């Protein structure tokens, strides 16, 4: 019975080439798996290499794009700054021209005011000279009038009643009146009317033609600095 069992087990085992095929089945599968794994590793390595190359190319493209963008932005900023600078220069130039015109106008107005002031001061000085001359003439006439009044006060009423004194009184009065009037004869030519008041001595002693060339006063000899024409109005 044991022999039958042993024979049966032996009969169940594969014989010949089949046994050899089964004996190599397991190692061959392992080789195939290793080959597939190696192929997958190779494919994966190629994929990662391709991905890295793609990443590098993308980085280069982005870097180039950033550089172009930076250059374009810098150029735009430069153009904008140049435009602003031109605008500021134009506005500044216009403002400076306007201020220059205003300053020129103010300078002209100031010069006109100075000329008006000088004219006013000159006219004031001339009127002051005329006023001083008129005052001096007035004081001289008042002094001569007082002299005439004092001379007349010394004449007594008896002398006036005397026939012999009437002619003398008339002559004295006439002389006093003539003395009260200013001497209008030119002291230079003795023919023209003395209408020029010499300054600073204030002597009314020359006619207009002689007063124009006189250097000194013919009465006191003082140097003439100026002369004013005095005009008299007489009531007839």
C-alpha cells in the first residue's frame, strides 16, 4: 500500500520537459518584473529630465520677458520724466517771462513817478523862490510906506496952512510917493525895466536881457546863482 502511495505521488509529479519548464517559471517572472521596473525607472528619469528641461526653458522665457518688461518700463519712465521736465521748463519759462514783463512795467511806472516827483520838487522850489521874493518886496514896500508916514507926521498943520509951504509940501509928498514905488530901472543898461530878482541877494536890479548874462549883482556884487522874473500889476 505504501508502494502504491509512493507510485501515485510519483505519477502526479511532472516528468521530462514539463518539470524543467516549471522549474524555470518562477525565475523568469522575476526577471521580467525587474526589466519592467528598470524600464519604468528609465521612463521616469526621462520624464523628469524632460520636465527639468522644460522648467529651464520656461525660466529663460520668463527671465527674458521680465528683462524686456523692465527695459520697456524704464523707457516709459524716462519718456514720462522728460515730458514732465519739458512741461515744467515751459511753465517756468512762461512764468518768468510774465514776471519779467511785470517787472519791466513796474520799472517804467517807477521811473515815471520819479520824473513826476522831480518835476513837482522843481516846481515847489521855483514857487518857494517866488514866494520869498514877493515877501522881500512886500517887506521893502512896507518899510518905505512907514518911512513916508513918519515923514508926513512931522509936518505941522501950521506949515501946511502957510502959502509958502504948500508948494514944498506938494513936492515932498510927490517925492515920498515916488520913493515908495520900487525903482524899476535896470542898473546895468539904465534903460530897461528892472524885472529880474537876483538870488540869493534878492535885489531887483536888472532887466530880463541883462539878467540872463549877469554873473554878479550890480548892487552888492554877490555871485548870482539864479534869477526870477518879477511881474508887477499897477492899478491906474
